[in-house]
C-alpha cells in the first residue's frame, strides 16, 4: 500500500487532482455555453429555429 510509482505520483495524487479540476471544468463549460444569443426567428424556414424556447428545452433534456 505504501508503494509509489517511479515518477513519484500515486493513484491518490491523481484522484486529488481529478477531484479539484472536474468542478472547475464544469463551471467553465457552463459559462461558455450560455454566452451565445439565440438567432432571430425566420418564419419562412422549415427547419427547427434556434430560439430561447428551443435552447431551454435542449438544456433541460441534457443528461
């Protein structure tokens, strides 16, 4: 149990680092995703529109 790898890092050190960087990455990702505005609605288009409603739905359906 007290064995360290040859480069001086252990599994525990990796888990400490992963535990601190995961929340930081999640906050950075969430901050970048909400910065873009929805485009104006084009009533002549047959495609799905990029509106605040569709973005809210897609955000709520995300796992």
